[in-house]
C-alpha cells in the first residue's frame, strides 16, 4: 500500500508543525502556501539587501513545543534562550531597573529583584505582590477582561504602567481592557509563578524564515505561491478531499490540514457549519508594527529593553547599530506614514537611550501586520482542531490550544491537528513512527 497522502494548506508554524508530525509518522505530505515566503506571520524577507523579520518574535522558556519544533528541524542551536530570566526596564526620566531571577524555586526566584525594582514604590510593590499571590489560586473568568481582574485586585495606574503593561500588552498583544483575564492568568502562572526557568526570554538568532525553510526540507513537496481556493470532499474512493487551485486545477489527497487564519478557513470550506465548524467570525485581528532602525553609534550593549509609558514597548538590539522597535496592540499607529513613524521612534529612542544622543539614524524600515494575532470574542470557545469530517483538521495559533495566539500555540495546534488525522487515517504502509534526526 502506498503512503497515505496528506495536504497541508498554509506554511506558517502551525502548518509546518502538522506537516512534520505527519511526515514522521510515514504519511506523504505536501504543503500549499499562498506566499512565496514560508513561515507565515513568523517569517523574514529582504529590505534593501538586509534580511529582517516580519516583526520581532520572542518565546519564553515555558514554550517547550516551539523549542522541540526547532530541535526537530535541526535548528535548536539557532535559538537563544536566556540562562535565567533577566529583563531591563527603562523609564523616560533615565531610571533603569532590572527584573532578574535568582537561583531559587518559583515564585521566590523573582522576589529579591522585585524588592529592588526601581519603577515602583513599596506600596505599589505590595499591591502587585498581593495580586500575584491571588493569581496562584485563580484561573480567571473566561468572560472577563484582564482589566477587570486588575481592578478587582487593586492595581492602580502606576502599577499598571510599571509592571503589568510592559509584560502583558506584548504577551497578549491587546490592550488589557480587551485581553481575556483567563489568558493573562494562564501566562502569569505558566511563565512567572510555576517554574524558575519558565519566563526566560528567547529569540531566533537567524532570520525567522530560515526556521520555516529548514522545516520545509523535511516534507515531500512544498508548493509556494500556490493559493488553495477551496476544499471539497472528493467522490473518488481513496482520495477523500480535493483542493481547488487556480487555473481550474485540482489536487486530491486522503486528508487535509487547514492551517490558515480563521477567515481563510471559512473561505476554504465555503459553508463551515456543514463541517461542524462554528464561530469563525468571532475572532478579532490585532495589529503589531515594528520599526527597524539602523544608526551610526554602533553597539549600545543591551539585548532588549522595555520602555515604560512609550508606544515602543520593547526595543531589541539585533546587531551593532540595528534596533528593532516593537509596537504591540498598535491600532493607532498602524496607518501613520512610515516617515512619521520613523521620526517618532527615533525621538523615543533618544529620550530613553542617552548613549544615542548625537548619533544619526542611517536607514529605517517599517513592517506592519494588521492581523498579527487573533483574539476570540470574550467567553467564546476557541475552534477545536477536529471538524465533523475526520479527514479535515484545522490548525492555527488561534485554535483551541490553551495558549494565547503565539508561536507556541501554532506549533501545538499543528501537532494536535496531525493527531486528529492520524486517528482517522490509521497507520500508513509499513510505518511505525519515524524520527527525523
Ligand atoms: C509582528 C508580529 C510579532 C509577533 N510576535 C510574537 C512573539 O513575540 N512571540 C510569539 O510567540 N508570537 C508572536 N507573533 C504571533 C506568531 O507569529 C503567530 O502566532 C504564529 O506565527 C502563527 O502561526 P500560524 O501557522 O498559526 O499562522 P500563520 O503564520 O498566519 O500561517 C498561515 C499561512 O497560511 C497561508 N495561507 C492563507 N490562506 C491560504 C490559502 N488559501 N492557500 C494557501 N496558503 C494560505 C498564509 O500565507 C500563511 O503563510 C507575532 C506575530 C507578528 C505578525
């Protein structure tokens, strides 16, 4: 018997993770990607001869499946993960303070450093500490926003600006009066309260598309610049799904993973309800924009820093003279002309980094992502990977993984979708699980 043939629509991390999992189990896997680039939202491309990420991406020590994905494709050594949690937070008045883990079990590992944290006075620290202690025992009301939770736990404007905003707006990519309280508590307990290494920051040391390209080498075929226009149940006996492609072409497979954003799933299925898929219109996209800025001052000597009370939440020094400035939940900045954004960012950088005074920007580029992450309607159940048809599964960082829309969620969703199809298709010819070195 030939290996069962599976199509994956979408070469983002979710699709690639599903593809690897299926390939490892002996299926023949073909990936269809609309773009010429691989990696989806986590990609990179050249601007004026320099390769830049679609936007700075970080992962945390608790993102075990993303790290496993990188191991699986032989790229683990291209990920940098801090040895211990260490974050630099800067205020406009020039005060700098670090939150840094001590070699103690969680949550005690952050206690000493938080005690010395310069952006909050004693009263504010106690307020934050009390809220953190309650978070240990709460799961959050899925219908309530994080803002409501913070208010319930007595967090004032100062504690929000100095502690909650810099970590949670970027982590959830939403204003806190829109982010779900349950998601925020999940991040809080998973990253900060459970394991001492869980909150360590990590990032790729190579442009993000290199990860996707490495993953793509391990599947049977990748069809770039090939949008799938629709998915139908095929009538032939063995080929159970048919993909409609441009130019009246079609391709038939035993099963398919739809690893595309929610609206694209709706389009592919035509009538999602018929496939048992509901609520696809309940996801709101949230933007992120990044300003990539090159200056003539060389190395400033930091890895990354949060800027308090600035539209630039985090700035990363990606190389000598190259700063990547990230603006999460970026609604109000998204449509500003590039020149205005570049000016605004340079002025902010001059205010927060005295070492830049007298330096000159050399070049800049703006990457805008109006649909950087998807947030379900408050209280709505996220879409499962399983549909009413066993040969059609859905993957995507926005699907029900228990994680907010992140690279970790994307990878987990891909594995879960692959499991759904494996259950439906059964073992393929002569295969026991095969491991890709
Ligand atoms: C600027 C930015 C910063 C971010 N920062 C972080 C971060 O710091 N940490 C973090 O964990 N996450 C971050 N994220 C979120 C993270 O990138 C996503 O959660 C993750 O990459 C989503 O992966 P995915 O595979 O689910 O979806 P996508 O990456 O959106 O992949 C879907 C793919 O499907 C393709 N496609 C769509 N329709 C079709 C079709 N009809 N036919 C064929 N192909 C199709 C698309 O072209 C795309 O390649 C960020 C996102 C952005 C944009």
